[in-house]
């Protein structure tokens, strides 16, 4: 699914950046350019990032404390 239409960034691209070590939405934005044009995707991008951060943390055996 496309997360950012302006830069054609998919949820898979976001997952790859998170798997490579990104732990903040800003790091995903810098790596993919998602959200840097019209900004219409920012809320959805945040949600996708949080989902992948949570998945990674659970896979690593970490608890999400927030």
C-alpha cells in the first residue's frame, strides 16, 4: 500500500527502514522523503511507523513502555 503518494513510498519501504534501525518517524521521513511534499500522508505515515516499531519491538522481545 502506498503511504506517500507524492514520493511513491510504500508501507514495505517504511518496514525496510524500520528493520534497518530507524526508531523515530523523523528517521523514516529522512530516509524515504515521505511526508516532505504536501504533508497529507503524515498521520498515516505515523500510524504505519508505529505499527512497524511495535512489531519490531515485539519480535525483539522488548515491551513497549510509553
